[in-house]
C-alpha cells in the first residue's frame, strides 16, 4: 500500500497510527502542503479534494478521508480492533472521533486559515480563530470522556477516538492552546507511551522540517 501524507498533517497521522497499531507497513509518499503540492494535477488525480491523506491499496484502489481509511483498515485487519463491539460504545467512539474530524479540524484547516487571510484577516487573527475552535471543541471532548474508565479515551485499548485525539492535541499545541483538560492530557500521555503513537509523531517523519 502507498500512503500519501505530510509530516504535519494530523489527518495523515491518524492513518499512520492505525497502520502501526495493525502492524502494517506501507510505502510513504509526501505532498508538501505549504508548497501546495496537494493541488498538483498528479495528486488531484488521486484525491480530487486535494487533501491528505490518501491510501492506495495493492490493487490500485484509492481510499480517501482518514476515518474511512481507518475503518477500512479495521475491517480488513480486525486485530487489534479500533472500535468497541457494543453498539452504544461504538457510537460514542465514533461521535468523539467525529467531533474532531468533522467539527474541529476542518474549521482550523490550512485552507480555511488561508481563506481567512485572503479575505483580509491577519495571521494572528487566523490563529485566534483556530485556537477558539479547538478550545470550544476540547471542552466538549473532555466532557464526553469524563467518567470513562481506563487509560484510553474509551477503555483499556486505543480506539478511533484516541487516534483522532492525539494528532489534534498536537495541532492545539502548535496554535498555542492552553491544554487545560486533565482527562484529555492523561489520555494523550497514555497513547504516546505506545510506539504506534510515539513513532508516528510528525517530528519523526522523514519529511519533517
Ligand atoms: N476530513 C479529511 C481532512 C483532510 C485534511 O483536511 N487534510 C489536511 C491536512 S491535515 C490537508 O490536506 N490540507 C490541505 C489544505 O488545507 O489545503 C480527512 O479526515 O482525511
């Protein structure tokens, strides 16, 4: 398989974590987001949204959208499972992951921040916007996992919730968010004690700058 990513892409980091949890190795290709390589005709032919990540399977099929890719991996390589089997628990894990993937991350994404600046906002204004979006979202996330037991967001093993949380915590740090959520911080620490999270950290990627 081939994973198109970028060291700082939090959506690509989700897939790197899922792959490593499953013990899968892939070939990595990099699209430099700041240089706009995700918008080259060659990459748009792979992912018409011009977003990272994309996973190309051995038979040439292209998968996009990090959560869809992680769920594909979970279905194709079921152990260890990234989603609880109980339907209510599974819905809660998905909801937590979607707070990040649908409601926080897309609003503070590079193209949104660039669009704000193109409409006259300063970089500082754009960063304040990103911080506010993350801050409000993290308040909700902390509540969603308060009362859950185990070191991870939902229990004793990492799930899609953790896979989305850790990269978003890194984004939060990059934007200077005060990480004042004790349960989220404890979950992040538990995850980063695992090689699947630690080894796939953006700073350790070959294209890191
Ligand atoms: N919902 C998508 C989000 C993908 C996404 O926004 N990726 C970012 C990097 S984290 C990207 O490619 N941004 C390029 C841009 O904004 O132009 C997913 O989960 O895969």
